[in-house]
């Protein structure tokens, strides 16, 4: 019986998708089946809270290997490692190793926003064993007489899609190119620099072109032979490649004299919101993270049958999960962790999780319940809990301040309101940490 005590929800045991990915030459058939399966899954998602199931969550403080709970903060680092190992194995796989060297070069820099900030185009190159891999970073840095905090946030459309600026070169992902400025509503760079924050962004495809063929062109190239980078190399996931990219950009930003290396925050939307959580779980140098509408395999609990299910991610977005995920995707009750444990990997560093009313696919309630359950570790490490345990009113930013959650009006997106709440959250969290 499946964990939700209903007939198996998804018919993919009958589909040929899993056999097709074993044969690279069957890719046309693969994509055809892929579209068919998506067309099935979207209209069949459950949005009835009474059918969500809400299976009980494992305690973050309990060692899943022994069933024993830790009783003092000194025991947390060892237990954290066990959780991290499980999350690596079942969800995202390992990040690539550090490159032998990394270097950056400013391609151009110019004054913007009435001279209050500079906009820069930077190439960041990683070198390993005679190979190199380059990502192009777009940065906005406010002028200040002191080092400023920074937000690192990868983008979907490519740098040229984030603004109208002909100096930013058009980038492509294979033959796919978005229009200049097509995604600019998500990027109010001026709002951020006016608030005193630098921003570093780059196309996610610079680190991993987001599909089943992406490995060959991804940053994994630096560490593996081409023949190892196939649709079957499922331990090498896009989410880990992006998380790795976030941290290489963080390291680069930390070298800028204008940036305060201790105040660099990871921000990501949707699949990049899943990535932001995984990024800071793997790299202790991040100040904190904002996981915007990240949903399934991100901040939403897998032990709920609401909106997108892990079973769907594992089946249709197989380059985001490892091969070990399947039995857990079919029966999430077996997972030794859940989204609250993933959030806990950041503790005690601050995490903000965001939802949108018209983004039920990402399961706002499942995200809130994960934040609520993650309080267990923050409290254990001496941090305050949320001021209320009830679901907050729409538009209300509930924060404690190491954990934050809100649901705003609107769709799956990044809006100026999201940036404003993000800044408010960071300000409060930094104030608390400075006490
Ligand atoms: C799809 C996918 C989500 C993902 C989203 C995105 O909707 O099902 O898991 O978060 O794409 O990244 O935009």
C-alpha cells in the first residue's frame, strides 16, 4: 500500500520513460513520452487539504540509524553529517570537488543608477586537470565607503534576459535563447543596490544546462570523461552542479574589496530555491538563504500528497534526483529526513521560505509545515521560535528571526514584494546575529 493509502497515483509504471533513458538514441521518443506524462500529472495533482495525508515527520534530533535522540548541541555536528549524507544519497547527489584553480576577469564595468552603483560583467573560469569551464556573471555593486552585503542568485533566462542593456551579451543554451529583458520583472537591481546590497547573477545553464542531456556541457565536465556524463549518470545532478556554481560565485564575490565576505546570501527561485537550500547546506561560509517558491524537493514536505509529488520530480526531472530516490519517491514515509531536515542543515544560519497563493503546485502549507518543524533544531541551538505556530495571514512575514515564512498574493514568480520582504528578513536576521 502506498503511504497515502490510495491506489498508486501515477501511471508511470506503465510508461516507457524509464527504459527510454537507458538508450540515448531514443531521445525523440523520450521527449514525446515526457510531454505526455507531464500532461497527465498537472491536471491530476491533489489540491484538497483534507486529502494531503500529512504523514508524521521524523524528528531532526533523532539519529535515523539508531533511533536515539541527541540531548546536547555538541552532538549536533555528528548527527548533521548523518542527515547530510542521507540527503546527498537520496535527493541531490554530491557536489563536484573543488577545482584546482579559479580565476575571474572583469570584462567591463560602468556606472549606473545616477552613479550610485556599478554594473559589471565578469567571467569566472574554473580549471581542473587541463580543462576549463567559464561562467559569465552580471553584478551590480553599490558605491559605499564600507564593504557591503551581497545576494547571489542564479537566473533562468540568461543575464541578458534580466534587464534591457545591450552591453550584456546574448547568451544561449544550445540553440535556445530568450529575448533581451524577457525576465526583467524578476530583477529590480536598483531596489537592491539602493538598499545597500550587491547582486551577483548568472544563467543556471552556465553550470548545468537543465535537461537530461545537460551533464556533458555542465561543470561536471571538469571532473569526468564525456562518456561518464550520460542520462544514466544520475548521481551527478543539476541541483548539485548549480549549488556548486553558487559557492564558486560566493568565493569570487568574497574577494572583492567592496563586498563583506561574511554577509553573502544565497537566493533562488523554484528549482533554484531548492538549490539555495542545498548550497548553504554544503558551504558554511554563506550567511543564510532565501528559498523562493521552491516546492517539492525544496522546502515543501514530501510526506504530503498536495501539488507536486516527489514521485513526479524523480520521474520527469530525473537529472535533479539521484537513482536512490525512486523507492522513497514511491513511498515518502520511508525517507529518513524531509524538507524540515534540509532546512535544518543551515541552522543556526537564517532561512527564509516564501510561497505564493496561486502557486499551489509548490504546496505553500507543506512549506510552512517544514519551516515550523525546522524550529526544533533552531530552538535546540538556542535560537528563538516563531512568534506564532499558526499559518500566517496572507502577506504577513512571520519570522523569529532565524526562520521566516510568508505567502503573498500572486503566482509562482519573484516580485518586488519578494525582494522587499527578503531585505526585511535579512535586516532583522543580521540585527539579531549582531547582538
Ligand atoms: C516545475 C517543477 C518544479 C520547479 C519549477 C521551476 O514546475 O515541477 O519542481 O520548482 O518547475 O523551477 O520553475
